[in-house]
C-alpha cells in the first residue's frame, strides 16, 4: 500500500484535520464489508467518533500497512508495550 498522498493530491477539511480521539475500536463485518467504529469511551457510556467502512480486500491492505508502520515506529522509538486484551472478540481497547 502506497503512502497516502503519493502521486496524487489529497484534500482534507479543517474539521477532519483536527482528528478524532478513540480509546476503543469495535469491529463488525458482513460478507461484503468491514465496519470499524472508533469510540471515545468514558464510562458509563461511549460515543462513536468515527466510522470507517471498507471492503475485505482493502481492510487487508490497511492491516498490512499498519503492521509495516508499527515495525518502523518500534525501530525508531522502541517496542510499544501491550495492554491486556479485552474479552470481547470484536472490540479493541
């Protein structure tokens, strides 16, 4: 997967440029698409701050790109400590 913006212009609105905070990710899927809900969880409730819907093939490319970038990050800054995993199969804290 090429780096974003390589070979073409990418526009971003001021609102999107601010980004969204997420400390929980809920993943669901159908046969045709994966749905990633990025959630800001402040107990007792959370709010979806962004939703990304992608095809299975595109999500696999995203996963590969994330893996490569985590390796680069850890080479530059050291190993990222892992938090205990959640027991919910489709959520990542």
